[in-house]
C-alpha cells in the first residue's frame, strides 16, 4: 500500500512540473532542412485564454547550429496554438488537430513545418 501511495505522489509531482514541447521538422527543404523547437518556460498547464511563455529555437538539422532563438508568447484557442515575440521577428501557428500543417514566419520568410514528427 505504501508503494502505491508513493507512486501516485511521484506521478502527481512529475506531471505538475511537466512542460509542453513541440519539435517541428521543416517541410519541403531538402538542401538545408531546419528544426523548430518550442519549449514551455512558464509554469502551469497550457490552457485557453492564458498567455504562456515558450522558448523557440530554429536549428539547422544537419549541423545543429542555432539559426534563431527567442522567447515567444503563446496563446491557445480551441485547436490553434499561436505564437509571436514582442519584437515582431517571428509569428506562427501550430494546428493541434493538423500538426503537419504548422507554419512560422521569420521576418519575411514563411516556413512550413510538421510538428507531429517529434511527438
């Protein structure tokens, strides 16, 4: 009985501090494919109507070099997960019901991503 209670406490603590993360592979770029990773920095469960702070990294998939990094604000509405930073350098959308239709715009460059590949 003690081991069951200990396990339940451990699972509760572990899930309370779990962070959302999306690993997205660029679509249609064979010469220099990129990976975009969004990792939750704020605490608490990601929910509708609340802004959440995430870290965003865009990396060259072949070399691992970081091409762009920023903190972004994330808002969730229904099945849309939108993000942008205050400086206006990046905006994007992850469709939670169609993870392979995600996109991000870095300046004037719009990239298409599949965010279901890393989940």
